[in-house]
C-alpha cells in the first residue's frame, strides 16, 4: 500500500488494540512519574532537556498514532498537550526542584505534531505492521 493510498483510507482494525492501549497508558504513567520526580539531578541526561521533551512526546504521539484511528488524532494531540501542560503546571507548583518552562511545552508540542504528522502520512500503520510481523493479524 502506498503512502498516498494509506493516507486516504483507514488502517485495518488491530486485533490486540486493548493491549496496545494499556501499554500506551503505562507509558503515560511512566512519563508523569519521571516528569515529577523530586530530584531531577539524579536522572543522568547527557542531552539538552528540550530534546528529551521533544523525543518523549514524539514517541507518545507515535505510539498512540499507531493505536488510534486517524479521525481521532486530534483527540490524541489534545490529550497529550493537556498532559504536557498539566505536568508543567505541576512542576511549577510542587516546588520539588523542577521548574515549569514554556520552552518545555513548546518542545512537547513540536514532538506531538511531528509524531502525529508522520502517523497521518502513513507511519500510523506501524502497529498493523507489528501485528502482521508477529502473525497476530488475521
């Protein structure tokens, strides 16, 4: 299937969508936990934290872009942006060594946009490809 034809049609139904959603929600819980950890200095990060924000939200958007139907991508984007905004607000109010930064939210937004943009261009089929590779699709 070409990128153009996959863009115009919905992907096949996932056989284990419930499992992929559960794993996605676990990734969200992990993201929240790591974002609100009390001692950020204890987390060894060798790259700029904006790159970490972009990459984290790109991966979340890509994950949910592989699970959600294309017509629901706007809900995925909204949910991830609310998550990122909520985390930034929490970091600013918790006074636990973390700071709320608008540039973090910008990096989150760019990650969500890139992840769902690529999903809309055809890479949202990756979960179908995984199920087929694992012989889970009929």
